[in-house]
């Protein structure tokens, strides 16, 4: 089999899904770390921070050539991951046009395994909303208010976050997106390591445990950001 044929096969598509998924997971680690800087504004840390730590961190990320190049890779990765997911979904459903006579219930696979396409679609819509709220005004239109820290001039992304998360409906949508992310990650971790051929029981238990912790911790941190701002704990 030629390598071009491999990547158009079902196994090849799953491998691409696994690799792009790992890349997107690495992005989540960086993104949640950066955004967590807003918690420095909490009263028991530095109530006079007013987004200083977050804005300076965001400026560093935005002014780094390496990070800007990685942004392009990120969008490409998301696009490939989404396309491959829908292609696999169509292929799998077309092979099973006739349903099973005996319902498997939850024995065949977990709910989030069956609903990965739905959860992925919700995440894609959530991502589009998130980009329109923050990335576009910061990186494209440049319409955010300026702020200065010493000799550093940057956009006041913190003020933008505070303004956006005053709307309870937007906060609710972000929390729903974080819940979808958690379910998606929980299955994605397990599927990724199976696709990559990890079969050792010990390593699988470690990978699944790490995936469980990651799938809970990261979405919870993301969800706490809009909640904390809306409740007035931050900002």
C-alpha cells in the first residue's frame, strides 16, 4: 500500500485524527495556562492586578513569531481534525444503513463515544463564537482598547473578557461548550492511544487516568473563567 493510499484509508484517517487530536490537546495546555492568568485578579491573590498579568502574557504570545506560526498550524489542525471526523462518520454510517435488530444499549460503546460527531460539532460552533469574541478583534480588526504597562503597549484583552462575560446567555453557552469539551476529551484520549497501538494494560490504565484528570481539570478551569467574571470575583 502506498503512503497516499494509507492516509485515505479508514486506519489512516483514524491515525490523522489521533495525531491532530494530540496537537490540539497540547494547544489546550498552553491556552488554559495563559487564560488562567486572569485568576491573579482574585482578591486573595492581587485585587489590584486588573488583568495586568493576563494582558502581558497575551501580548507575549501575540508578538512571538513562533506562536503566530503555530496559530496557522492550529487552524490547519482543527480543519483537518474536523474534516476527517465527518468523513469517518459518513463512512461508518453508510456501512450500517440497516440498524441492529438487537439493541446493544450501553454495551457497545459509551454515550460520548456514540456522540463524538455531535459533540465535535458543538465544539466547532463554540470555537467560532470564541474566535469572533476575542481572536478577531485582537488579531484581525484591532478594535480592542489599548493598555500600557511600562514600555509595553498592548490590547486590553482582559477588559474585553470582562465585557463579553457580563451576558448570562454567553456565559451559559461557554459553560455548555466546556462540558462538551470535557466529554469529547474523555473519549478522545482513550481513542487516541488505542489508535496509536498502546496495548499494554499498565500503560493504558495510566493513559486513561491521565486523560480523565485532564478531561475534568481543563474544562473546569475554562468554565470558571466566565463564571468568575460574571459573578464579579474577577474584573
